[in-house]
C-alpha cells in the first residue's frame, strides 16, 4: 500500500485515496503525426525496472493530478511534483542520480 | 417555493458517539485563482479571507473551506445560497471563475462525543491524532469520498455526496455501535 | 498421561473454573487456560489426525507454531475450522471437535494411508493416475478430494460482525516480551508515538517461564513495572490479543485483533483488522524452537521442550509424569528443571552433543538426573501415546543401546528467530553459524517510501536467544545461566538409514519426512522452492514454522552445499491465518458497496419497482403492477409513454459544468462535434472518444451562457468523464482557462415523455413550455408548480419530451407533483428497460450496447456528429489508422427477422466457410434486440460487414439448438423516421 | 527417460524410492544452440517442448534467471478455460485446452488437469448480454459453452448467495471442460520432457545483454557467460520490457502485480471454478482443500511481486458477499506475480524489430491457461520465422494498425 505526498494539497495520501495514471511526460501526438509516433505515444512504454516517472491523481482528496518518480523495485518515492510541466525538476533528477548511480536518466 | 428536504431528513443514532445528519446546508463551490485580489475583495466584503491550504475559516456567520489549489467551498444558509452564488459570480466581474450553488449535492453529518474520533478511525485513512482544529481533510470513508474537519468541541463535521448519504449513515451507525469502542 | 498439577500455573485463575466440551465430552478448565492447556489438563493427548497419512497426533507446541492440534471450534453458524488450540483462549461453554478422521478420532479408517505410506512418497501423484485420461476426472480426483482438507466449514452465514481501524505511529512494536517492551520504552522516552502489539492475552513472552533476572528483578516483575511505566506515556498504546500479521509496502502493517473470540456472541465485533502505518516496525517476535528429526518424532507425547515447560509453568499442566528430554543445546535443560520443580520425573536427558558440561546440565545432574551424552533417539514406541524411547549413539546408524520408559518426550533442536515481519517486504537474512539459524541482516533491511529502514528486529527475533543478550541489546542488565554452544543436529542419529528417515517427520501437518526432502533433492527439485512445492514442506496451515529450517538443512545436506547457499523460501503474510471476515470488515450486506440513491429512490421502492444495478446506482428497470410480469410491465410503460405520458427518473445522468474563456475550445477537443459554435440556449447531442479512437460516452451538451456549457453524460459515465476532462485540463492543456464542476448530484432530473407531456407541464404551470417558446433542442429556466427548474427539450425516446432538472432536495416533491398532476393524462413512471426499447425503436445507439470499447463513431453511422472542420479532437488521430479506416469494418444497421420474432441478443451472422483456425466466418452481430410493443414485432440493431450498403439483404443467425434465424438488413430507425413527434 | 507409472512407484517403494533419477539435469551452457529460449516458465518450456516435438529442433537451451517455474506459471490460480469472445483468443486458448486434455499422457507426468467445470457469473443485465454473446460466438468457434440459469448455478455452487443483495446472480456462462491443473506439475512435466529430448535447462542464469549484428540476433550475454544462438525466443512475462530494452526496442507492455491467496484447508465446499467479474473475485478449491482466491491487478508499475493490501480486501469483500461461509474461514497465505499487461490486454506472439528474435509475452492475468497453446504457436513462429494462424493475430503490428483483440468487451474482464 503505497503512500505519496500530494504536492497540490500537502496531504500524504495512501494508495486508496489516489488513482494511478501510468507513465508521465508522454508527448501527445495528434493528427499529422506518423503511425510510429502515434503508436509510441499511445502504447509503447519504458516500463523500467527502476526509476519510473508516473502520474497520480489525488482523487479522494483535492482531485489534482501530480507526478512522481518512484522505483519499481524498491518502491521508494524520490519525489512528487506538479503535473504542469514537461520534464522532471532538476533537483529531483539530481537527487535520483545521487541515490541511483548508473541510472540511465528519465528519457 | 416547495419545501426542500435533505437526503436523510436529519436522522441520528447514538452509540458510543452520536452520529447525525445535519440537515439542509447551503454550499457554494468556488473555482478561481485563489491569489486573485478580486476574489479576496469579494470575500472580504463578507468578512471572509481566502483560507490557507486545507484550512476552514469563518466570518459573517459563514464558513469557507480550502478544497484544492483552485477551489473553495463556502458554507452558508441553504436559503441564501442561490442568490449568494449569483452575487459572487457577478462581483467577480469578468474574471475567470466558476461559482455555483451546490447545496443539494451533498449530505452533511456530525459525529459528536468524547469518542468521536474512534468512529472515524474505523473508516478513514487519516491520522486523527494529528488532525488540527478547522483543517479540512478530504479523504474517503470506507468506499466513498468525504471531507471532514473538527468543527467544534467534541464534534467532527463530515460531508459526502447526497446519493451515498444512506451508505454513509450505515457506516457511521455501525462504527459507533456500543461495544465497538476502540480504547 | 497428562494432567493438571495441584499447584502453580502463573496464568490460570483457579477461582474461575470453566467448563467446555471436546468431541462432546465435558471437560473442565480455568480462566487463563489456552484450549491446549485445558485439553492436556483433562488428559487429552490425542488431538487430531495428520493430513496425508492420518497419523494420530497430539500437541507439539504451546503457541502459534502448533502444526497438529487444530479443531473445529464452535457450533452451527459460529463454526470455525482449523482453529489452533494453542492460540485459543478457553471460555465457558466452548465446544471443540477434532478434525480429519472418520469415523472417530480414536479409530480412523484413513489411517490405512499410513500402512501403505511407502507408496505415497512426495510427488507420487505426479507419477501416477495418468491412465486413462478420463479417470482423473471421474475416479482418482474424486477420491483424492474426499480426503482433502482438514476442518469443516459452517453451513450458514456468519452471524458476527467485524471491523477495521487505521492507526498511525512512529514505531510499531510486534511482540510484548522483554525485547519488545524494552524497545517500546526506549522509543517512548524519545518521544515517539509507539504502538505495542502482543498476539497473546499475556505480556512478557518467554522470560517469565525461562527465568533469570532483569535489572535485578524477576522477569515477571520487570515486565509488570515496565508495563506500568509505559502506561504513563500518552504516546504509547498497548494492545494484547493483537498480532502483527504482515508488513506490507511502505510500512503498512496489517494487524489482527481478536476482540471477542473468547466472548462469542457478546455483541462486540469479533475481530478488528488494524491497518497501521508505522515509520518503523520493530519485530520483537521472539524465536521458535525446532523439533529434532528422529523416527517417531510425531507420536503424541513428543513435544517441544519449551512447550513442556510452558504447560507446566504457565498453566500447571503436566504433559506427562515421566519425561525424557532430547536436545542438542543447553536451553532444554530448563525444561528438565521445570519438570523436576513440578515434582515430576525426568527419566534422562539425551544430549546429542559429545559433551554436556555447561552450567545448566550441571544443575540438572546435581538433581540426580542422568544426562546421556553423544546420544540420540532411534525410535519412539507407542501409537496414540508415547510409551518408550529407544536411545542410540548420535554418531551411529541407530543401533538401540537402551530403551527408556516414558510418557512424554521433550525435544529441542535449537531455536529459529521469527523473522517474518522483517522479511515480508524484502528484508534479507544471514546465516548464523553458531546458532544454526537465519537471522535478520540489519544491513539489508526493508526500506520505505523515503528509502529509510522500515523494519528492524530485536531480541530473540534478532538472534539474541538468551536473556542477557536480549537485555544487553536493549541497554539493560540481566543475569541468567550461561549456555554452552549447541551442536546442529538435522537428523538423529546422524547415520540414520532409510527406514528411520522414512519415519522422521519435518512437516507434521503435511506428513513430510526427511526421506521426502531427500527424494526431492535426488530427483532434481533442488531449488528450495522446488523442494517445498514437490514435497509440500512448509505449505500446511502452520506455514512451516517448525519445519522450514530443518527441511532446508536436510536439502542442503543432500545437495552437499552449505545452508545459506540453499537459501530460504519467501516469508509471506500473514504470520498466522487471519479471518476473511476481518478482511471484509464492515463491508457486507447493505454496506458491501456504496449504494447510490436518487432523491426519488424511496418512491420507487414504495412502488415495488424491479431494479437493476447500474454502477453503484440501483435504477428502476420497470414498475410491475400486481402480478404483472416484468415483460408486460415494460410493454405497458412503453405504450403509455408513446400514447399518454411517461415519467423517468433520469437523475443518474452525469451533469458537468464547463466554464471559462477556453471552454469552447476545450469541448471541441473533448467531443467529436463542434461545441464551440453551439448557440446559447441550444442543446446538441455529442460524442466523446478516447485517445484510442473508440466511442466512450455520449450525451446532450447545453450552452448555458457565453462561457458556460453543461455536458450530460451517461449514468455510468459521470465520474469517469469528469475525471477525463480534468486529466486533460490539468496534464495537457493546463494553460487553458477552463473550470469544470461535476454537478451530477446537485440536480434531480425527470424526463417527461409522451404526446401529453406538454399538457402535464402546462397544468403545473409557471413557465412557457410551448413549441414556440421552447422548441426542440433548446432549454429554458423558470418554475413549474413553484419549483425552480431548468427544462431541456431533448428526447431519447422519439416522443415529445422535456427533461426537467430541479435541485435534488426538491426532486422527490417534483416527482410526486408530476405523478399526481399527471393522473388525468395517464402519466406512469417507466424504467430503464422501456427507455432502452424506445431508443432502439428510434435507432438511437446506447453506450455499452452498440459500443463495447471496440467501436468507433464511424461504425455507427454517426459521421454527422464528427466535425470535419476541426483539426483535432481526442481520438481523431487514432481513427486515421489503417484498421480504423478500413471499408471492411462492421457498421450499424437495423435488423428485422422474417417472421417478426425477436432475435437473440448477441447472436452472430455467419458468412461462408471457416477461417484459418477452423472457426466459422462471421459477418455481423446483433448489438440490441427487443420486442417492440409499438410495432408489435421484434426489432434489432447490429453491426454488419458493409451493412449500410446491403439494405434488404437477408442474413443467417445461428441461434440456440441449431436453429438458424433469418433477418433482413433494414434502416435502424423503426419509428417516426421524420422525427415529427419529438419536434411536436 | 524412465517412465512414470503406478508400477514404477510400487517397485520403488520396496527400496525407499532410492532409485528415482533426476527429472532434469543441471547442465552448464554450451557455446551455441540453434534456439535459445529465455525464460523457463510454462510458456518458455512449452515453446521448447513443441520446438522439439513438432518441429524437430532439439539443440535448444532454456535459460532461466531463477528457478524453473518460479514466475507466474508457479504463482497463479491455475484456472483453465477457452470461453473467449474474440476469434483469435478463442482459437489459441482452445488449442491450449485441447493440449491440456492430453498433457499428462503426452508428458508422462500427471499435471492433474481437472476439467471440473467453470462458471462466469452474470450479475447485471449487461453481463447477461455479454455472456450470451459469448455463447453464440463460442458455438461458431466450435467451443461448447452454455448459458445456465441461476437455479443451475446454485446446484453447481451450493455455497453461493444468489440474492446478492447488491448484485443478484442472474445466471452464468458455463464451460464444462474448463477447470484447473496443478501449475508446478505443468512446469515440471514440460521441463522433464524437454530434458529428455536433450535440451539444456540452465537455471540461475540471467540474461544481461542481447547481442545483435546488422539487426539480427547472434546470442545472449548471461551471468554464466556468452551463449550464441541462431534464434532467440524471449518468453519472460513480467520482464519482457527489460529484455526488449536490452535489444533496443520498447513494448506496449507495463508490468504490475497480481495477487492471489488461499484459505486454510477445509473439506470440499466447491467443486467448480467460479469467476464473478462484476464484483471481481474468483474461487476454486484445490485437491488439498485450500480455497484458491484471486481478483484484480494492482495497477502501479511494479517488479516486486508484492501488490497492495487493499486489492486483497476489495476481493475478499466480494468473496464474503458472494459466498458467505467464507467469512469464518481464514487466509493462510498470499503472494503475487508480475503481470505483463499490453495495450489491449491480449498477448503478443510476434517477430520483433530484431531479426530472428521473437517474443511471447503480454499474457497478463491469463497466462497459465494458455501455456500449451502459447508454446505451440510460439514454437511454430520460431521454427518457421513466420507466424502460423494461431499466432498471426497477436503480432506487435496490431497496435500501429489499430487492430486490437479486446476481450474485455463482453463482460468487463479480460482474462
């Protein structure tokens, strides 16, 4: 039963108060994109065994979406941050690099 | 105007704590930029300030609760809500905001007594020991969403959607049954 | 013969006698007894039969690790199978029955399996019963199933109630012995919020039985003082009868409080499941003594040495008058002392070690007890109770040197720390060579959400097996007799041959012997998990608490590798079984799931409606009158709505307010249609697709004002669609100025449907509902009979129709008013089935019927609702993929059987031939099918290959029992094609 | 390979079973194999078995990072059925079921296939419609299933609470041939048979890299050294994404846990398998007497084989409501496996961007029942380099084309 701290309302909520939203920072491809781009956007996933950037909604709380970096192996949550961004905050990246030497990066 | 009735018509139960449906309550949902000076002015007009994160403030006989970074919930009398919602909308001028009367979509409960926390400890994943006075916590009770806050001495107020009022009362009644005291 | 001693018993209260029954026989015990102690006190040594061989079995242990003594507890609806007698508190009127035998515990036919035991080694099922194939189903498996299981479940529903509770703390201490209480006190002093849970009703763990002093006090005294001290800390919560059952991800501990197991029927919840979020969980869970693997180590009367002294000291129960102790360590000598102190006889201590020269053996020798060094047990005599043991050289092959008469054997193979809590979320263990045990490796502890340590072990659970070590770890002083090192003994005697190994049990309940583990190793099932699964070692209801380490050691020995190379199996929650009732908590019956009720639900119930679940709602399916069938009721409701006026509770429809300068642009992305151009005051039917192109919801969108739209969704879709909108607004287009509000529950909504709908509303009065003032697909605000309402001229039935939204708290009153005022017009309520049939008569699609998650709007002939002008909308790109634009997609048509019958719902239209996998080719399927009381015949819709281009063609639908139904492709609109009625 | 039989067991009984030989060897890897199968779970072993048995390719290694059968094929609730809606799924699951029906004799290893009958309860009008549709579809797929009344449901499942109260049972989709098998025995039986054909099963051997040249696979790097191969078949369920990443491509797959749990053993109370998809729980009773229970997946990506507690509670609530006697029984043990969930919840048996590297994955929660069919179809793909009719619909290309195989459509649950 995971806990994550919602950056929008400050509540540390448990998984039952949250809704999982899968991989974060996907770039939307709409009309005009190639089949390959669209397939990548909609289906193909990093699914890393390690640090995963993902979306969560505090659905039983403030209702806001936020993003999290979490290990799919240790389940450690390196940080949560605003959903209104296209890339993870630099300090979070630095923190993960420090904790996980050899980490391949978020992209 | 025809009479309005709340979902459970004010029913109550007393076990090791008293759980009651509080009846009709006016509620106005305000979605806006909470840093907006105009919003602050409109609220100040009524003796209210924009609450801090998760806080409930009072003023002018009304309560105002922080719901999310762009949402407040104003508690007022049921009868004044439609007009008040209209007034607030008008006073915001052209500023982007959504202010709407939602007095009918929720049910309000009070849980009172020395052991009130024990009732909700059975239902909500909330650390009641550290929940301050007048802080609104949005969470779930068993399988439905709620918001609750310490509304007075030995009293917690809880709101949920109207359609699940019966379920909510079932939960509260069961959880407060005598013999089920935790401590 | 076991019996109650005349004095002693630190846990029992002799002033409170209790009576109970075992297999119908009346017995007596005292308050404070465990059922195990009380049974022994009544001379009941034989308590059950093993799973496979039906061997007679008695108690091995005194606590949660007991594998044998499981009973059916209680009567009738309160029967609980497989209840462990060692963890069952005695109460007055308790009834227990032994399990897994027929016809009786004493004489069990199943014991024939024992006679032919050699035929049934580990894995024998896999090698036999293969021929003929059919025999497994009809012959072998039924026989095996008859022998399955242990206890018998109740036949009736459970009358008790259960609940759950959340708790939060910095430190959760599992175990209320010396180590746990000391840890709790230290944390309490540091200002931490502490919860201490003890699984038994008693504090103190083993120390009061095992002796020594802590801080100069007798253990029991130290424990009382510490508890008193802890009670003064407001930041400490002490709980007995509560077991930390499992530690889960992110420090979520599931704990099992047995509130009223010992006071059944007193109205309290039977169990309370605690969900504790702890910063750190401290496993102060002690250690479990290991049996020794010698032939006949399962004969009733052979017990763990610690259990023997527990029964004597805690409950004043003598497991036997003449005790032989067999050990590989000094600790078991404490049992000898306890036996002697109780005035009973120790026949001998059989010590497998070459030398037993420590303080404890000396103390025992000093009391005249013979200590036999370098000896082991070659065999146990007696069938349902021990009569003799045969002594041999531990180093040899089992040649009997002496036979000792006895009625109890107390064995000790050393101790294993209880590492479960530490291990549940990934804590790793290390092998302690000196103690011959696995203990927690603090450098590889489980970690939590912030990467910090989630669990640690203290005391015996951390491998500190003596009181002084436990105390030292906690920073306390203690004195206790020093112990000489143990000598690991995995098989007794060391050179035991096949015949002895075949009778040396490792897993008692599952009848797994030393020979079975060796067989597994020989056959290549060399991973510890393979061995476990192949032999079923450790898979019984005690989950291998006694057998795991012994089994591992024997496997390692067979493979010629060190024990840590073999490794352990995974420790899985729960520590001991917990009731499903507690897991379900309060969620049963009416509280099973939330039930959503509309403002009019009381009315529907009072009218005796037939309902159907729609999400968490319970919607009226129809309102049968008297003995009317549901079918007839539906037909009546339809006909009435088409000729008079029908009333539908449409409150469950989703209503989402979307407002802001960018709301129009946003809705143009959400819907396939153009919504930004919808004029204020108008309504428009809209379609929503997911990004994968598939149709996911539909409903009428209303332009309320320049910057506000109200979006209606399906009943099941309100929350989902609102969440979908917020997702895109928050995560993709966060700079768009749009707010949404889910107003679904703010309004009760009533559809007033039928040719007389306008008349009914006019009778209520208050606003102009004329065709001119309120034309089709427009809306107006006003009052009706004094109710503040918003009225939409929309129609899902094809009739003249008004949907009226009213504040939910007035919904019941308006519904009542409409029904009353409508009497003169023949107004009747109608349910969801009439709604479905009427929409089908009109050829309107229904989300969930015509769509199933694989259908795009283009399939349904809804191209008119897909804007060609828009550069983008959700799903547009997906709909450009090759399979989506294929002309060979199945598309919506109407279907009419040639004979007017109703096509079965879901039936397929066949095409010629078979596909490459030999399946019949198909060319279409029925998506909706009803009897139309309006047209007096069956009508259907379906998706058909090239359907709209094949009007008039006849398709074959193979239906039930070989019948083939022929149906013609027709236009899906069966009623009022011109739409005059709705527009009236 | 020495044959197993009751006579052999009786002979061995006379000498304390000291004469049984190893079910499979523990070989060191050779330099090169014609085919390397990565993953010694049921699907991987079955792939190897049918490569040898049907296609005559026996120079095969099956390499496994842990112990054989230690993944999902040893962690599932052992349900077997073929009552699928879509033609492609029905074909491969029915192939699997037919192979299961003869598997014990085929492998000379009793996998205890138990065609005890399987019910899928309908508890809403929507489910009734979905299951009736499935019955019609199955009839055309030559799979016998039937719609049965609630009264018949009660006969088959006496402990069921038909009247909800929230979701009364309206009937059920019944497949008499459905049932269970002993999961470990399936793995072990295939392993023993592969070994007997001379194939090498190499356990405790983890793949650390995939070697390619000009877009074609050459071999794998492992913790036991480099091994060359002509063809590579990756059959690793939850870790498929990890292997795909090694080969430089991404899959439409996410890995997340699915949990299962058992009760303490009790005397038989339920002889069939019952799935209740609306409230999401399933149940059967093993021949040992344990109730084998399961429910829905945990969604957050996770490689730990540990899901979240609330999933168990949610399912247990449904179980207690549907089978009230369960309330007083106790949970003995819970565990989890890592599911590989694809974009349409249907599997992938496919060529990949790397030539001569093939993937069989994405079985999600439905893998065990498919093992023989999956192995059959994958062996055909690997042997020929092109999919046969069973595998053809399950190619990776379907996601680009929008050609999905969605089983959740009729009754709301995929597998």
